[in-house]
């Protein structure tokens, strides 16, 4: 529509509104001429039309400071590498890795240390009798099976007194102790016996029927023997022998390790020092015939005495240590993937302590579940991914104090397909990294990716982000 009025007079203000007669009509597409650069846009500044030139390749049109502008692309909204899935906080959604490899394995902290068992003031934690008793001067257990005046005796410590209140597992525990034999005479035929181990009874001596596992010393002309001895509702000391050592008793100091490795398997080892290494191993005996020996709760030193005048077995028990729910005194890498938060892997104190897990194959994933242990002294970790366990990519950086120790922490990152995941101590200082469990939200399905994803660029370096990456 043309302008009305005729002649060459002054052009009146107009809006090109088709609804207004003689207002100039609509501006025609592909015909209206502007002095604009190719592909530029017209935008309003609130008063006038402005030209917004075309951005560079890959730029995004962005609202910034109340105005439209072209901005260089930063990892963000629409790239596949910025996909995220819902942050699952259900541990049942997560998968146990197939294997774990760690930078080192430190010593596992005992559930019961010598300071728990034998230290000033600990005498009140023991139940004892006359001929086996807690020595309050030297903080040791003294035992005597000498001559006709001694009687069957016991000294026991209830494991329920340890932190957390434990009983010995029916399948996995370790007991270590130092046995000093200061007097040993085996002349008379009737033998006496001393047992050290764990029993289900607190105030019975070694001749009583009980459930128990431990090490036995015999003293008698026909019983100069060391034995692995268990009982299942039967007499413990002096009962039917389970396994006999070739090494025989004498006045000596030996170090004993009793390991229950399953419901049926027990190994007792004799060492020459408290290093408990193969280099100082004197002998070991193993049985796999334990049946029904459960409910063990009391660390015990017990005896079964025959009142013969010439046999003598006198000495002390010290350096007691106890580990529960484990068959190793080192913090094996496997403890981080054994589906048991009561066990843990711990490194030695080192720079960049780390552990990585293998999911068997590369699959899509976006979350990792971590159960941190309070024994950690490392202050920062990186969550890293790899397809070959050689080259690693940072996915998250997390300040350790932002994690909740002794609980599941669910850590999210941008969706990717990979096989290996590494927890890497990254503070740069020597420290211990200790982790109870690692699991991965493994094999996110294509359908879930299509239907349930979001778009959040999660920084690999920003330690201020929470576990969900926001």
C-alpha cells in the first residue's frame, strides 16, 4: 500500500502497520532493502533498530547482560560430552567392579590393639582366675601349669568391649600374640595343656565344653607338642588334636598367628619374631574340617591341669592384636571392591596415593559411589577415567573434607563410555588414602540417555561443586 496525500510534501511518521490505511503497508520479505552486512540481524535497543553482525563459526547467540550477542562456544548446553543423568543415590543401582589395582597397600588397622587388651587400667576388662591372671605390674597375662597345687584356669577378654562392640566373625578373623615360655618341664606321663585363642565362653577353663579356636601347648612326657586346636561343644584344652606341629615346646619366645579364613578353614602359624613375614615363619598348620564353631567372642588363655608334681609350663602372653572380618593384615586393594564396608583398602603414606577399578569392558556411565574411610590423610582427590589404564582423564576434583566419611557418597560427572576409574590423591603432599568401597553406575542404557538426560557442563577442576556436580 502506498502513502496517501499526494504531492511531494513531508513524509509523515508511520509504522508500516497493514491495519492502518495509507501507513505504508508491510515490508516485503526478500525485497525490502537495508544497508546491512550479509546474514546480520536486526535487533532493537529499546528505541532504534540496531544491526547485529553474524558471529564466528561455532558461536552461540546468547543473552548476556540484557542484550543479544554472539559468544564463543564453551562446553555447555548441546554437546554430547555435557550430558548428565539423574544423580542416583540408591546404592543398588551401582555395580561392583571386577578388579582393583592400587599404588600401595598399608597395614590394616587392627580392631583390637595391644593398647586395647594389655595396658594400664585394662585389668578390669579381663575375667581371670588364680593360675592364669592379669599382671597389673607388667600388663601381661601370666599363666602357670606347674606342680600339684595349680588348678584349671582362665583369663578372658570380651571383644564386645572394643570400639563398635564386635564378636569374631564366623568366617574371617586374625589373632596374633606373643607367647613366652619361661619354664618348661615335661617329665610325668599325665599331661597338662594351655590354649590361647578365641572362645564362646567367658568364665570356663580349658577343660570345659565350648566352641573355640586357637593354639595349644602340651606338657607331659607323652605330650611335648604344639597343636592347632579347635572345639565344637567339646573340651578345648587337651581335647582331640586337630593338627600337630613338628616343632616341639621349649623354653623360648614365639609369635603366633591364628587365621580363620572360612567357616571350615583355620591356619595357625609360628614365627620367630613379630614381623610375621615369610622370612621369620617357623611352621604353619592348616585344617579345613571346622564344623559349627560359631559365636566366638572371648579372647582366651585357658588351661586343663593334671596335678602331677614334675611337669611345669609357666610364662606370659602379650602383644595381643585382633582383626575382624579379614584374612589379611595388609589393606589389600581388593577390600575396596569386596562389597563390605567393614573392610577397607589403605595406601601407605605417599605422594599421589591411588587406586583404580576395572569394569571389565567400556560402558556408558555418569556416576561413581565412594565410601570414604576416616583413616585418610590425603586432602584432595581426582576422579579419573581411562580406556586402557595408561592414559587418564580428569572428570572431577574433590576436596576430601567435602566428602562424608563412613557413608556412601554419590559423585556425578558428564556421561562417557570408559572401562577404568581411578581415585587419585592429588594434593601433592604425602598422605594416606583409605577407601572402604567403590562402585560405578555402570552400563547406562541408550534409552535412558535419550529419555532421561540433562545438559550440565560439570567441571573437572572446580572443587566448589557438590557431589552432584552443581
